[in-house]
C-alpha cells in the first residue's frame, strides 16, 4: 500500500514542495522527510491519505524554514565596513526584509480559506463585515479565522 501511495503522490509532493522551496536539494530533503513520516504512520493512513500527505508537507516545510531561520546565515555584507550610522540603518533594513520574507512564507503555509480572509482584511483593507458578506460567513467566523492566522504567524516568527 505504501509503495502504491508513493508512486501515486511522489511527483505531486515534489512539485508542491518545490513551489515553496526553491532549492532542489532542500526540496528533495523535505520530500524524504515527508515520506519517512508517512512510513512511520502508515498503519493510520486511511481514505483521507491525500489530506494527510499535504498536511505533512506543510509541517515539514514549516520545520525546514524554522530550522533555517535558527541557523546563522553567511553573508558577504557582514564583512563590509561602513564608517557611520548607515551601517545600523542597513542592518535594520535587512532585518525588516528578512521578517517580511518570513511572514510571506508563513502566509503561504496557511490553509487556503484562512489565507484568503487574512489577505482580504490585512493586505487589501477590507473590513471583517464585508468579508463575511462576500464569503457568506458570520462576522464571528471571519474574526476567528483572522485571529488564528495572526496567532500562527506570531508563533512562526519565534
């Protein structure tokens, strides 16, 4: 059963991960982790196998970026000597760009409906009430989805 599942999903899993992680080696490592995890829990796989596979992909991608964030990055810009406070401004700008990049990556990891609601509210500036009307949801449901998304982004930023 596991072999059949692997043959059925390996290309889709690779493409899915490659869409989020640009380096081929990293993509292969994450894919290996996904199928290793699935192998460990192969007895508990059932009719929702596809959902479990892609949820595992998201978890492994998230783990990859969290680990990558903890590892010090080697940058040639660290060796540049700038004589005045512009070095501090440059570092501050770099840190902000890294934060924004991490947030964008983590937004991509959100479930599609939650991502849509967060994007509509925080990036497009649409009120929660209008989102509820457009998506035929209650205002409370919209507020809850936004809260869950923000909580996920905060936890991912740690």
